[in-house]
């Protein structure tokens, strides 16, 4: 089949391109060529999706069986792509985000849960929160549904990990464990996590797109597919590290100014606003064929990728406005010292 991928050079887009090529499809990518080289074997078309003239040049004389849009963040930009690709492809697959679901993570969500309110024509600063990522993703979903005349396949991932990750969550833990020594580990090591490999999202998305499915799916791993303790143990195993995790309770970390999710990636304190962060319903996707590899395999392959890169301190980021995840070493040392002092005083 003929496939167009908008983006396609990093992380989720790269996984989709690699899987499409593995299946023998003819793949065209459309991107600016700035983030990373294209996967060998694609027809690379350079252009900026925010420029109508570049989109018109892309579609001129071309047609595809389906398009996969992995880098849509602004509704009116996605709307223009959907409008110009109508009649040029049978299916438009859009990669959204669980952040577009308004009740998440304070409640259990599924495909029937409402999205944030956002116009399909909204600009980057529109929406009730002035350009909030999840709000705008909700508008992007509506843009595809409004402006693309054909099958609309919306995939809504939860927390994505895997090789080429350009967010930095798993790479942050791998690098920290590899560095060795005692390190801050958040909460309960038995706390279940719900994670998915980008390659499994790619397989599911292409399976549905090849069938011409017109539907919406929440995609993530099974609840409790791993635990925080098992994840960090996997990091130690693949890196060969003897680093020692020092598990600290949520309140202690919050009292010492540690930012959930950012400074300690994947850490969601046991508070009302985070209650169901790892309890997304995936029954619909599983019934449609979603299968998820063990997270141990994801950790192994992500470390192999980082090792091939020389375990860099910095990675290609998908949004420069988002701070680099990870805790400052000096701050971590101070927190470890405070924890040890509390232990000496009998505070545990």
C-alpha cells in the first residue's frame, strides 16, 4: 500500500515508518528534515506543514491508501492537512494523546469519555488554558473529523516508551541508574504502571489503517503490566549497574519540592488528581487486536539505542518548550541527605 507519514523521523513517527517499510509498503514522509534523518527507504518530501503552499506541493499528483499524522499539535494546522488530503487518501490516522481526555487522570477513562472543549480551527494560543497541550490535541481530533472526507482513525496513546524516545522519560531513568550510586526512587516500588511501546502502537495503527477502520481507540499497556520497582530493576539489569534505589514516600518528596512527572519521570503521587493515571481502559483496543510486548523488552531495546548513541546527556526533544526531565544531581544529593537524617532520628 502507499502510505504518507506526516513527520516520521523521531520516536512514534519513526516506529510507524519502520513498521510500514517492514510490511513492504511504499512510504512517503513529509517533514522539514530538521529533527533527524529519515528512515532509509522512504520517499522524503521536505516542507513545513504550516505552509499551505508546501502542503499543496506535497499532494500535487500524489495519492495514498492512508496517511498517518504523528506531529499534529495545533488544530488549525491539522485542519489544513486534513482538508488538502481529502480525496488523496482513503484513511487519515491521527495520533492524539490521552491528555486530550478531560477527565484524565482523576477518573477512569475510555473511548466514551469527553474531550476538552476546543475548536477544530483553534490556533496555538487558543483554548481555555491558553494553548494547553491536551486541550489543543482535542481540537486536533475534531479537525480531522470535520475536514477529512474518508475514514478517520484516531489513536489515543497513554504513556509511550521505546527506542528513539524524544521525551526523555525512560532515557532519564536509564542514564541515572547507569551512573550508579544511591538515587531517589519515588513512592512504593510495588506501584503498578501502565506503559506501552511505540512499536506496538505502530503495529496496531497500521493494522487498523490497512483495514480502513473508521474509529477511535485508547492505546496503552495492560494495567499493572509492570511496577515502578520492576522498571528500575530492568534498568539496572540492562545497564549492568549496581545503583541502589532509595524509595521515599510521596509526601516526603513533595515536602522537599520534587516535581511529579518532570523531575522523577513517571512518578504520580497518590493524590486525587492522579488517582487513575495508570488505570486507562483499553478493552476496545484489545478486542481490535492490540498486543503489548513486555516492558523488559522495551527497556532493553531503549538502552541498546542509547548505548549506540554513546549515552548522551541530551536528546532530540519533540517540544523545546518542555523542560528536560530529571532531577538536578545537587538537589538529589540534598534529598538523600535529608532522608538519611530522618532515618537517624527514627522518622521512618
